[in-house]
């Protein structure tokens, strides 16, 4: 109860600090979702709640794709409004429930999938949910979604040797490109785990961006291979959702993690 009250206080303060403190830089943020369903799994969001969250964002921000963000970071594109990117990790089939909604609202998410879902580490995933099939991924791509790699099996990256890193990062890219006949340009670190060795493999494998779960800000100075994302889970009310991606929240959350260790927010 104390933790929940503390979190609500943090989000309340962050919302009003960012509302009244202006910055010359555009607000740009990436949201990280996993599953969409009606059950109470921590990483699940009810489709109706997802749509409410998107409707809130659409009234204040502009939806962009990861390709748009990459072009902005490379100086090839200008963003005229504060902007957001939607991403889904793991590639669960239940996200198909919002395909038409996203198309209608010009939201172009990126879904990060496993190249060997049949060998997925279910203990790490903490769920037995069904994965998207290749035909599903191609249909999403046709609707404007982008496909990225989330590794081969969602193994704990802290346990990988050099061969394992190559399999999860380099080979997953090649296997997905072969299976889907698409370029795979983005990588999302499973559970946000990375180190200098892992980042270097992502770079040399030919990815354009690497996405983390860090608590930093996105601007032209941001590291292209540790781009931060704000995780959204079933514990967030719509009122709290307004704040989870704001710069003030990220700074405070980073300070909390530095002092107390990893905390789920």
C-alpha cells in the first residue's frame, strides 16, 4: 500500500511539473507493451484500456513509427509535435485485437518478435500465451506495423556467452529476414538487459536502433542503441498513465532504482 501511494504521488507531481515547466526540446517517448487481453497478468493490458490510453495520447501527441524516429535522430526528418511510438514485446497473438484501431488512428506500432518462438524460454516470459504466426506478422506489416527482433528465445541475456549473444542477436535477424522477406532494422533487449558487448553485437549485426527499458530521455543526443522505453502494465490507471512517460518521472524513477535497486513501476 505504501509503495502504491508513493507511486501515485510521484506520477501526480511529475504530471504537473512537466505541464508547467517548458522545454525547447520536443517530448518524444516510446511505450513498451506486451499482451492485450482480459486477464490479470501483470504485463497484460485490456484492449479497452489500451484504446483509452491511445485516445488520450492522440489528443496531446502525434503518433510516429520507429522509422520516423530513426530519421529524426539521423537529421532526416523534423517532428512538428511532441510524439510517441508504440511497441509490443514478445509477439503475442492477442495484439491483433487492436490492428484495425491502430490503422484507423494512424498508429504504426513495432512488434518485437522471437525468431524461434517454438523454443521460447517460458520461465523468462512468465506466460504460455500464443505467439503471432508469420502470416500474422505479414498482415500487420501490410497495415503499416514494423517488425523487429527480440532475440531468438528470450533467454536471460545475463547468462549468454559470445556464441549465445550471436545466436540471439545476429542469427535472429537473419532468420526473421529469411522467413518474412523483410528488413529487420530494430532490436529490443529482452527485459532491458544489455552490456557493452551486447550493444556492440547489435551495432555490427546491422540494426539501426536498439531499444532498452532505461529511464532517460530521447533527443538528438540519445544513444541510438539504448533508446529508453516506458513500460505499461496492468497496474497503471489511466490517470497514472498520463505521467509514466514524462521526463520528470523518468528522472525520479532512475534515482529510485539507483538507490534501491530495480523496482516495478
